[in-house]
């Protein structure tokens, strides 16, 4: 097995995760089995307890691990499924080292960063690469961060132990353009590489993020000062239309050839390139729809990352450009707030926690129901749809989720029984993949084309089964059910063109090459809505 370590320099948010994911995609295209993982130097055990303001989306794996959103990129760009072994944090390492110390595993010794913490990190690298040809490990943060040092030290030791041609260091860095000077500047990269070399790591490949072409002269300068061959200076320009351009961009720069050569691998070029077709469909789609996403963290780029990506995938599957209008749920609460929803071809309410913006999301679910607009609710998006339905259709005044109103007279959404005794906040929700049985003939069953599916979860509340007879009697259809525990997993509305809400997170299982069936069906429904509502308008004008 071969090991690639990806570090980042100069600034954060360079798109290291995307670079690692794109490299993984290229290597996979050449027939190699690839796994990508992330080591995060912060002290949280996992990002599950961090707010989207701090950390963006929490990405959930099949096994229920709450992980960094970069793992979403890894799963979208490559075919392997990841596990909780693939997102290591300093918090996990220290937790484990301290437990061992208390147990007496290090009896008589002083417990230290080198070797005890670094051994722990190295052991994880060994463990997490089972069954693949290439294991790519991205180190979170930026070189020079104090927390990152033990990780870099562990990588250095690891590379030494496995020997040359077995491990490879790639440094992703920023080459900024200074408009006053009218040129790209290499000094920050030089300094960041110097910092790495100080701790004994010489990167063999430099990936330079830039918004202007590097040019031969600059490549030579970077080569000279950073001690890498010029052909290993890779330009990664800002993408024009889609992140799915990155694999092709890196391929043009010869990155996969270079990696394969440096690691002494044999992997023939593949004439078939799926990324070309994916990109063609993104750049030149035949159709167009506009979808509103109603959320609380609408201004943050990363809070609903997988949702936005999955919408794009749904577009790819339908040969359709999807314009996403981000709507702040709180703004919908105001009088006249629903004007923002007018003219949308579809409305999506993603997951969320906490009371803020809830009434606005309920407004969105109601508006879609009353106006026959395709509605797609994800997790909390299902819960608000049920609350709206209970209030409006069943006439249950004050109906709510006990998450937002513990004293509601009609707790149509209630905390799951086993959650009532949970005190700790970390990793205690209903997490990970569970079976969902589909009701034949429903929109969901048709979209999936299956009888039963597995989907990933992250929630504490659920539909209160005591209200099911009433809800069903008034036209709500339960199209997906967890067979073991009888939990409602998917609902639809009889008589509505496309109103589907799910208790799970389908956005964690969608890829550009294989859109999640419900996202594909939602975009298809939005297209249909656009066609028919336009038709209506025309008729009226005549
Ligand atoms: N807050 C809700 C719950 O805990 C919904 C969670 C979510 O949308 N992920 O059940």
C-alpha cells in the first residue's frame, strides 16, 4: 500500500479537501483502489458538537460517525465508503492516550507527545488503509499551527519507516496575486515550505492555488526555492463554474501521472473520463429550474454543503441547471414574507436544530402544500411539514415538536424514547444508516425503484405515532418506515404533485456520477412544475 499526505500552507480554506478528493478521483479512474481520510488537529473528539458557524456541515457516515465535511467530498469524488476510522482528531488521540495511561498501559513511563501521541497517529494510518492501494490522508489546518505539529511529526516518522516511493507529501498552498504589483507572489509559499522542511518534511509536489496562470518563470522560481522539480509545481486555478472541474484541471497539469511515477505504481491511463461528461452536463444543460432552500445558516457557504451538492447532482441527472435561491427562514416569518417563495419551482427545507427560524420553515412547508409546489423536506424539513399539516389540515392549534415547545398540546413530533435519558451531547443522537421500507406505489418507492433502502440519520426527535391515524386519515401517506422500530421515515401528501419529506439525510449519499434518487426526482418534479405553471400563465394571458 502507498501513502499520500496532503498538507496546507499560508491560509485555511484553500480547498485542500477538494484537491485530495480530486486526486483520489483521478487515481481511481486509473484503476487504483483509493481511500481518503482526514486528520483534524482540534481538540474536539468529533465535529458533532460544533455549530455550523464554527465548522460548516457535520457529515454523517454509514456507521454513524459525525465527521468533517471534507469526508463528504471524499465520498462524492470516489467510490469507497468511509468509516469512523477515517476522521481522526487530536481529541480522539488524547482521549485514547489518557485512557491507556489510566489503565496502566504505560506503567513506569513518562507519557509524551513523542512517542506516545505520534505512535497513536501512526497506528491509525496503518489501521485505516486496509484493502486499498493508495491511502490519502489530509491534515486539517495550516502548517505552523501548534495543534498540527504532532500530526506532521507522525507523518515524518511514518514516511521514514515505510521508505521512499511508499509515501508522498503534497503541499497545497496559496500563490496570491497582488494587484498593486500586478503579479503573483511566491514568498508565502516559500515560507510555508520552509516551515515544513524545518520539521523534516520535504513536499514532493506543490499544488498552487491561484487566480492567475502561474507561467514558466514562476514555476521555476517555486521549484528553486521550494526544492521541487518544476513539473511537480501544479497550478490549481479557481474554478469557473463547478468544483467538479478540479479533477480535470489537475489531470491537465499531469498530477496523476506524477503521483503514479513518484510512488512507483503501475496504472494505465483510462481513455474513458467520467468527469468530462459530468462537467458537460453542468456547463451546458438543456433545462433550467429555480429552487428555494429555506434555512437558518443561509449566509454560510458550508452549512448545507452536501444539500447544495446533491441539488447539483439532481440537476446533472435531469440535464438541468438548478438555480438555488437561499432563503432565510426568519425572514419568512414576517408579514408578507412569503413573496420570496413566489415563482419558485421547488422548495427544500434542510435539517436543523434549535428554535430559531422554525416558524419560517413551517410557513415554507405550508406554502408549498397549498400552492402545489414540489416540496422536499430533509429531517427537520419533515418535522416542520408534519407540524404545518397538523395545524392547518387537522386543525390542531399549537401543534409542534417538543424540541421547540415542550408544553405543546399536540406533540406531533416528539423526542425518541431512548433519547429521554441521554445527558451527554456528543455522539448521542440516532446516528448512521438504518433500513427504510418503502410503500409500493408511492413517489418514494418509484423514485428509488426498490422495496427497501438504507439511509443515514442524525436526529433525536421523530413523528409521534399516536397522531398517525389522524394524519393518514387526512391525506398524509407514510411511504417509508423503519421496520424494526416502526418509525416514520418518509411522508408524502395525497393529491399534491410532489411533496416528499424524509427523516434521514439523503444528501450524504449522492454523487455527481449517481445522483440520489430523491434529489433526481425532486428536480424532475420541479421541471414539471415549471412547465405546467408556465403553461397556465400562457393560458391565462390568452
Ligand atoms: N432537530 C431535529 C431532531 O433532532 C432535526 C434534526 C435534523 O434535522 N438533523 O430530530
